[in-house]
C-alpha cells in the first residue's frame, strides 16, 4: 500500500497582492507537484497546531511567513518549518530562505553608477530587513566609488491610514528639498516611486533627466503604467518558494537545518524609462553611451564608437576617463556582461549562442571575461539565477 502524500501547510498571507506572497506560493507548488505533496493553505497554522486534537491528522511540514507562536508550537510537535519572511519576529528561531538583499543593493548601485550619477539617495522602510541589507550594500558600493548617499526612511505601510499617508508626503517633500539633480534614487516600494514621480513634477524636475528612479520589486501593474515606466528589481520570488520547499523536504527527511539562511540571488534588473538616461555633462559621451547600449551585441570597439559620434578615438577616450573614470572598452564590456546576465537568467539559449548574440564572439572569450569580472563561469551564473523550471 502506497504511503499517503505528505501534508504541507502554507501560511503565506496570500491576501496581499505582492510577488513576495503569490510567487513564493507558485514556487512551492511547483516543487510540491514534483513530490506528490498535498498542500493546504492555512493562514492561521499556529492556531491549528495549538487547538488540534492529539489524534488529528498532522501537518508533515510548514512553509510560512512565520510568527513566534508558530515557531514554538511546531518545535513542540516536531514539525519542521521553513520561514520565507526576512523581517519575521521568528527569523532567529527557524531555518529560512530569503532574497540575497546584499546582492540586490550591489545591483542597484552599480546600475546607477554606470549611468554616470555622482549623487545618490535612498528611501526605504527602517523596519524592513531586506531594505536594511540593500541600503547597507548600496551605500558601501557608492562610497567605494567615491560618492555619498542620502538615506531617508518612510513608514512600512504608507497607505495603511491617512495619518501614515500624510506623514509620508511631508517626509518626501522635506527630503526632496535637499536633493541636487542629477541624482540616482532607490525607493523600496513601487507606490512610493509613483508618489515621488508626482512630487518631482511639482518641483519642475524631469524623470529620468534630473532624477532617475529604481523602485521596488517589479510589481508590473505599478511599474509599467503610467509613463515614465519604473526600473525595478526582479527578485524571482518563485525561486525562493521552490528553494524553501526543497529545504523543507530535506528537513522532513531528517537532515539538519543549515546554520544560516539560504540567500537566493536576484533574477536581475528590469530597466525601464525611469533610468533611461546617462548623467554626463558631455553630450559626446552621452551619445557614445547610447551607441554602445544599442550596438554592444555587434563586433564594435573604441574606434567604431568614436566614428559613430564624429570624433577621434583618443579624444573620446579622454572624455570617457574624465566623465566616467573608465575607458571605452570597459563600458562596452560592461554592457555585454549585463546583456549576457539577462540572457543566462531568462532564456534557454546555449552558452555559445549567447556569446555570439551579446558580442563576445567566441565561447572562450565569453568564459574568460565572465570569470575575470564576476568570479564565476557563465554556467555557474545561470545555475544561480535561472528559474527552477528552466534548469
């Protein structure tokens, strides 16, 4: 007689319309279907465990945005729990699977620095653990490049009530009075990104020319409309759900919990109109950057870029070093690497095809540059960032 399927409770606050809830759920379901699990949505699993009869059918495991009561009761009953909420009050009590927020912060800063910005600001929640780690790394990268960053904090739920909303409006207005365009700004929530765009217009500024914005975790309904569309981070929360279910499977099989949370690298940056700008004073450098962005997949070099913008290569090299502190070839290589990273994470093309498509030409050159710049091979990068169903 076949053993009954494992019963897995999911406590994920699915009433909230955010990817960190729904996509985690989708990733868990993908793994559960492979294993033949029965999943039960139970938003009050802690209460279920507290009041269930001794002979009642038990959960075999739980994936949860966990609270302390759930952690304590599950431990008493010997039921493994995996936490997927980085700011959980029970985060020190349970094994967890979270976004690699340090990698997110680095991604944000590198994108804005590459766009030529020299002044930066962040607006995030002081109580959100993801945001705290993001801003720590964002600030570190910006300062390592020789620049400063203004960090301000806003309520975690500005739309919860009128008091929070008005407080947020006043805080944003005061903060923006200290800004000196052009600036690159990271905002932890998409709705605040939209509010900032409204306030920027009231100041007579433009997005992205005066203020370039990266906002939130790619809730498309807020990022894509209205214009300007908002650049945002695609975390790939379904990969977090899949990894959480995979970890739960190991715990249910008797393996020990990892000493530290598992951190999942972000899927990548979705670049839209709000950062479609190069913050350089030299119009020739700006034109060269646009040419590189549009033609990096072709076999171009510094001479081709100089010819495209109507100047001598040596002159353009000097302009680049003064405006960006890097030579033309470095910018071409950077853009190719970013394009390759997107293709590795989002597509199924062979490494040889990607090498040719992004402008590296040969697979050998692709490996050489990727290993030198990122410290891992293209195949290793794909394994870390690709969605589970594409592996």
